[in-house]
């Protein structure tokens, strides 16, 4: 008797959600049937953004993140962050790995690692909203290369957004851990950090054990990195195309609305960044436009929220209300943190952070370093040169990871992986 209401309530909620989802899908199909030409053009516009900008700019960084994880370097960096993770966010030390991987590979990599840590019992359910808040961030390569250099034509603005997102994520995680959970969770003894003097020895051991546990040869790592990166980019491309189609159908349904430029960022962060670069606000006040764009990227759009939900799996409960509230807090703080950084980028104070990208962003006809490029390099676009540089970097790091791989030790009770 007492167990009936808890079972009936989720079933009723699932039925209601299915009805609403089906009704929305039916309305979208009706709109496509009524305006097939507009639907095709909207889908083609989303495909062009993905194929011409997102795919070539993001494939090398995603492969780099996979290779860094296979080499064990990200595991070691996550171990270094364990003391800060405990003090700042009241999270177990193992959460540092998900945060580092999320900041490196971008969404939804951080959410996937958070889900894996929860499945292993290393992170508790009450901590998932804080961990998702801090780890579910856009890829820094995406922001600097695609948004800053490609859309905004200013790598300095990209670096301003990256710094603003990172600082605001730390501040939002710090505040959320104390607002939403005033009492600090107890850290399991097995996750407690060792003495500070033994920290680097522990990091070296974690890196070595991560490489041994991976066990794949260099060629297999490259092949897996390519397949995983392409699969993720295909999913991102589908979200971009569907979001572009949905927005166009909304525009046709309410043609008298005059605020559509602000809507794409609510649905999909790539479309939001692209529309911001084309909006009159960016021409009139780039600092305000960049600050608003940072808030949009911190929010990640509904597509980013759905990616986090999908990463946790259908069988796991998802803290929708707390996650949305925390992401709104992050967006507000990102707006505040990015404004002075964008102002400094406009004045040229941040140009020293991106000298290599400034070479490509200056262009062949400018007075900057880009004007001094050899004539043979000027035939390449800015995005092509940046992608080639990224490929060279990750190949070099992958080669180093392959060379420093230790020999296999015979299995035994003393060789089990420890955390």
C-alpha cells in the first residue's frame, strides 16, 4: 500500500512527458510539411555551420583530449586537483578527474565521466549537481578557435570568454556547494588524499597505472580517438541542424517577433555564438555582446542540458531543477566575470595570451603578424592553419605518450590499480 504512490507518480510523469514530447514532434512535422523549402534551407544552414566551422575546428582538439586521457596525463592532473576540489566544491577527490576532463574535452565529456564515477560509487547522488555544474563546460578549443577566431574574428575575445567561463565556474561551484548543501559531505576514507610531500609520487603512480590499464598500442589509440571524436561531432551536428530547423519553424509561426537573435543561444550554443557574431549588438558594443555570449555558453543551451541528461543514462535519476538553477547561476556569474575581460581584450591587454592565434586571425592584408606570412601559407584559410597546428600538437603529444609507455608488469596482488 505505501509503495503504490511512489511508483504511480513517476509513471504518470513519464506518460505526461511522452504526450508533450509527441505533441511537439507532431507540430514540428506539420510545420515541415507546410514549409518544406524553408525547412530544407534551415537544415542546410545548420549543416554548413557544422561542416565548414565546427567539424574541422573541433576534430583535432577532441582527438587530443582522447590521447591525453590514454597517456594518463589527465588522470595525474585530476589527482593534483583533488585538494582544491575538496576545499572549493565539497566534492570527493576523484571528482577532480571529471572536472579536468570536462574542461579539456568539453561537453558532454565531463558529464560522461561524472556518470562513470557515480556508477563506481566514487561520487554520491547529492553531489552530482555540483559536479555537473563545474565539469559540464564548452571546449576551450571551441571557444578560442571557432567562436573567437572563426565567428568573432578576434582570438582575444575567445580567450576572454574562456577565462570568464572558468573563473565563473569556480565561483559558481563554490557558492552552489554552500547554498545547496550547507553541510559538507563526508569523504570516504579510501578517497582521502595522502601527505602533501607524497602527492607528486602519487600522481606519477596514477599516470603509470592509467597507461597500464589502457594497454592499447599507439595505432589503436589514434583509431579510437578518431572514431570517438567523429561520433561526438556527428551528435553535435544533429543537434545543430535540429535546432536550426526548430528556430526557423518558430520564426514562421510568429513572424512579427523581433527578438529572434537572442533565442538561438537558449537552444543551442553554437547557433547562439554564430548569431551573436552577426547581430547588430556586436557591431555596436562588442564588449556587451561578448559578455552576453559568455552567459549563453555557460548556460550551454537546452541541447547542452539534454546532452548531460543523456550522458547519465536513462536508468539514473537526473537533478533537473538543481542543475538548471546552478547553470543559471553560472550564466549570471559568467556575464559578470567576462565583462572586464572582454573590455581588456578590446583594449589589447589579452593579446599576449593568444600570440599564435593572432597570427592567423590578423589575415594576409592586415598590419599584424598575419601580413608577414609567407605567400605559400596565405592560400590557406585561418581555420585550416589552426587545425593543422592542432593536429601537429596532438600528434607530438601522442608520440611522446607512446614513447614513455612502461613495460607490462606481471599481474599480481601488488599490481592492482589504486585510487
